[in-house]
């Protein structure tokens, strides 16, 4: 019997990389052309948050809540769980994130978009990665175009895009709203790393940038001349 330290992370995977990327093909084929709608919705949200989000906080939260429920139900529960039994226990967290978003905008100062400073720039970077880079990854990696991950259709860009939007927000419930997206990024980064996939750096970087932004913002608020 081999010693435990001889195992590699990939030895614990329940599926092959080919099977993993196949579920993205099936998802894209099943929901087409909704990708166009979710992309437009994501672009509209980013534009509103950067431009002038006053009075549109509930609309933004509602759209994000719908997308989280849709991704959790159609992809994580119906597709990912078919090759990874653990996803059946993760899918409810997507619904939880939807409920938290809806609750946050009903609580005074619970969630308000329009933050400025370093958090705004880092949030804009993450949302741009989620919206524009992820669909282009098949071109960059030489894989099949049907594997493309689209915001609001696939979980990774949805989580990273949400984290970016939350970095551009303030409110008493914002820290709680980071938990589920960060949890998912940790799961997917570990999975991609085990598959030795170069895409693993994206969710890992999203977590790192979020932590850096949180520390930076805290220091700015504590500074006599700070504030965001």
C-alpha cells in the first residue's frame, strides 16, 4: 500500500478535467442565448455602480440574487453535483447568497453601492475579469469555445464579479455578503489547482485582492486623512 504522502492533489479528484470542462459545454448549450442577457445585465450593473448608483441599489441586488439562484440551481445542483457529490451540499449556499443580497438592501445602510478609492479600482478590476476575461479564456488557452464561462451562467465569474461589486459597496452587511463568494472561490481554486489548470490563479487572485482591499480600506478609515 502506498504511503499517504505519495498522493498528489489530483489523485483525490472525483472526475477528470475533460469531464469537468464538459459540464460547461452542456450548460452553455442548454441555456443559450441567455449568455447574452446575463452579459448585458452584468455590464449594466457595472456601469450603474461606477456612474451613479443612487436609488438603484435594490435593482442591482435583485438582479444579482436572481443570477446566484439561477447558477446554483442550473449549474451547481443539476450539472456539477452529477460529477461531484459534495456540490449537492454547496448549491444551497447559492440560494443563501441570494437571500442575503435581498435582505441587505432592505436594511438601512445594509448595502449601498458607490464606494470610492482603492476599493473601487480593485472592484472594477475584478468585475472586468469576470465579465470580459472569463469568456475569452478559451481563446487564450486554446480550448473549445463552448467551454467559455460567462457571468451569470457559470459560478466562477459570477462569484468573482459579485466580489468586485461588493468591493465597490459599503454597509453593515457587506462583510457577510463576501462569505459565500469567497467560499466558492476557495473551492474552485482548490479544484483547478488539483487539475493543474492555469485558471486556478483567477479565483486565488480574487481572494487575495479582496483581502488586500479590506486591509487597505481599514487603514484608510483609521488614518486622520483617510476615508473611502
